[in-house]
C-alpha cells in the first residue's frame, strides 16, 4: 500500500472514531492503534490478575464466613475480568500465552499499586474502597472507548465491579464502628493506601506521554490530573463518614475551585515501584510465573486428552 | 509448541427462554466439554443464563469489512422493503 | 445440650465442606490457568455457602447464642470432625483433583440420601447442595480422566495422588456415636450402606482414566473423632487467626 493510500485510510479511520463509530477486530486500523491497544488492554488484564494476589492472601484468614465468601467472589471476579480483557486483546492478533510471556519477562507493566503488601484485614477494606474506587474512575469512561471488544469487556467489568467498592467500604465502616483497635487498624490501612491510590491514576499530565493520542482514540476521556482530582473530591467526604483522617496535612477545600487542594505526591517512589523496586514486585512476579509453570503439565495433559478423544470419535465414525 | 495451548472458543448464552443466544465473549478450553464447563463458570456466575453454545473460534467464517460496500450498501436504498414506503390514507386503521 | 447428637451430626457434615473449602480457597489466584482458577473458586464458594447453612442450623440447635462464625472458627483442633481426606494439602494440581474426586463421589451419594431425611432443614439444605455437588463431581471426575489419559507425566502424577490419598477413603464410611444415634432416629444417613457403591463408582472412573485402582488395605482414620493429621493445625491457624487475635469483635 502506498503512503498516500495509508494516509487516506487513516483519515477515514479517524473520522469514524470522531463520529463515535466503533472499530471492530477485522476493520482496517493503523498499526499504532493496534499496538497501543494491545499495550493498554493487556496492561489492564495483567493488573487484574496480579491484583488477585494481595487480596488472595487474606481469603484463608478472613474474619467471618460472610467476609470470606465476599472476598472469594471478589478475587474470582478479578480472574474473570482478566479473562474478558485478555480475550479482547486476543482479537488484535496476539495470543494469551504471548501476553503472559510479556508479563512474566517484565516487558509488560501492570498497575504498580499491587506491589504494595496487604498487611492487615483492614487492607481488604482499603483496597476495595480506594483501589477499586480509583479503578472505577478510570474504567467507566472506557465503556465508551472506540475499540468494540474493549468497550464490551469494560461494560461487563464495570457492571460486575459495582459490588467491589461497596464491599471494601463496608469492611472499613464496620471497623470504624468497632473497637478503638479496629478503628486504628482502618486508619493505618488508609495511611498506607492513600498515596499509592493517588499515584494509581498515573503520572501528572506534563509527564504523561500517551495522553494526547489516547484522547483522540477515546482510550482516555479525561487526563490523569482530572481523574485524580475527581477521585480526591469524591473520596474525602467518604473518609469523613468513616471518621478517618486522610494522611495529607495540605489537604483543604478550595472554595473558588470547588475542589480539594492536596499535597505533593512522592513521584520518586512512584517511578521506583514502576521500575520494579517496590516492596512486592519480585514476590508478585514469582507467584504469577510459579502458577503458570506449575500449570504447564496440566494444560498439556488436557490437550493430549482432547486429541485422543477426538481421534477415538473419528475412528468410531469410520 | 502451539499444540500445548488451549484453543479459543466463542461463547453464546441464552439469558432466558424466549430469547436468542447472544455472543457473550470467549475463553480457552482444551475441548468442547471443557469449554461448556468453563463458560458456565466464567459467564453465568451471576445467573445470566439458561443455555450455552460453544463454538471453536477457528470454525467461524466472518465477512470481510473491506467488502462491506458490496455486501451491505445495496440494501440501503431498498426502501420498498419497509412499510413506510407505502401510502395509505390516515383513516385506514389496523394496517 | 438437648440435641447434642443432632448438633454433632451437623458439625460432622459441615466440617468437611469447611476444611475442603478452605483448602480450595488457598488456590485462588494460583491455578494452572484462569479458567481452571475460576472453576475451583466456584467450588470453594459452593462449599462455604453450604457451611453457612449448616452452622446457622447448628447454632439454632445449640441455642446458646453462638453464631456461624463462633462455631466454624472458635473450636479446638480435636473438636473438628472432618475426615482426614479433606485436610490433605494442594501438593500439586493432581492432589487437588484426586482429593476433590474422592470426596465428591462420596459427598454426592451422601447428599442424595440426606435429601430423604425427615429433618426438613437438613433435607432442604441437601436439596440445594446436591445440585452443586453434582457439578463438582462432574468437574473432578472429568479432570481425573483428563490427567489419567493425558500425557505420561500427568498419568504418573494423578496415579501418585490417588495412591497417596487412597488410605483416607475408608474413613468416609465410619460412623461416630452421633452418626449412629441419628441413623437410629431415622434422621441421619447410614454411610456404611454407601461404601460398596462408592468403590464401584470410583473404580469405574479410574479405569476409564486408564489408572490403576490401588490395592492397599491399610487405611487411616481419626478425623471424625477429632484426631487429625498434622495439616489441620496449620489450616486452623489461618482460619482462626482473626477471631483468636481479636476476640469478641464484629467484622
């Protein structure tokens, strides 16, 4: 195809997206669109399955049967969401095994927040309330993104995820209405998860490399800083309901902006964790790679069995 | 190597009797029985279905969007296939 | 306690689901792939759902204000009445599947009988559980066939797991005093009558899976009477951690 033809196709493609038309797997798309989508969707999928690990640690220790089933169902949903997203990614011509390979080799990224440890039961509350809260802010606009399979996966994810944040908030509420020891546990979890949750919404706009292009493709509807402000503005009043203190001495209401002003985020810490030097990066990867490798013989056995069964069926038919 | 990987299946679910099966998504499974079981566990956890179809993705033949012009545009001007094409006086009821 | 036998009888049933559910819960996030992970978690969720129904009923029978959580998490090790089979570890996926299958085949036969109990609460719980467990049994027996008739490596692994776990199967058909009392009252299931059918069925599946049926006649017992393997203590350390560390709090 000549460059002229490609430019014309791209123009036509961009017009379609501007008209809010969806792009489907077999449609022509610029190579950069495909690559950007593979990167973002797989990063999102990886975040779901790595995100299972900190919470998964607490399934066996949940304090009541009711909490145990809720947590199990939640972590299971994350596996489901990873699965929907990997499937969406596969429509772009890359297999799930290749995507795993990218995760396991460290080539692909996932949300850095899961590199922090879940130390107490209150962390299950804080993760649901803050981490899922921040995730929802990121995800809801994606239900309307330009790539059809991604948008459909996100609609399913958002529908199912609606119970996750409530589950977390309810855990916090119960702790805050409990004994002083329980309330202290809740405050400690908020202290540890607050700043990583703000970082989760991505680097500041002036440092964000993909924003402009992603906006055009509707992979992003708001900038990182806008999303972060939205998250803070909606979360601070929720902390008030709990009677907890946000660990930021600079946090105050700005009457003029009708928003909260907040303190400086430690971006050095953010980049350190992104680059693989967070408290749990190695552990998380070890768990993922280990599960995959321990599963190899199982997956092979299932394929071998399927082939034998197929062969027997064909022989019978003859 | 490639033979070790579980193939991809497309999942269709009837959410209740009276409705058609609708495409819900896809998943991996070694064989059709496993695809059905996986589909049950993945796509009907919240009581979303009463019947499941699974089809291995490679067996689906899809039309090519490049041919959309010749495939679908000719139908656009066949206005006589729609009831509004025909003039009937307002006083005629039940039509 | 007025209905002590009934109370103990319910605990005997519920503890199996509790400990097996806990074992499967350990795997969440660590399965051989996403689809299988989700399937195993579903089984775990079914089992914990059953546990809650049983313990809520047991709490009512005990009538001393204890909740489902008190009963499930605040007993001493020797007060747990689960069979030894369900507390065995997830050594690898073959052990998980073998343990599940050897238990499911029993569990399903047991629930089918419990459905006929004149105790309406128990029969109602059994009616609900029997559908769940039919699916578990289908899942686990399918996987026994897959692993048995899969590759040489998988065959070896599942055979080893079946051989190792075989010695815990006989205990499924032992009766405690509570079991005998409940059978005498016509409420409980006489598990001794399930034994023959169980082994016949298990053998059938193992043969389909091209596996050897273990010939060992040496069996282990004790779980039903509170004498467990070393594994249970560790399971309880996690299960009870919060309730023991922070007593008398609500979560």
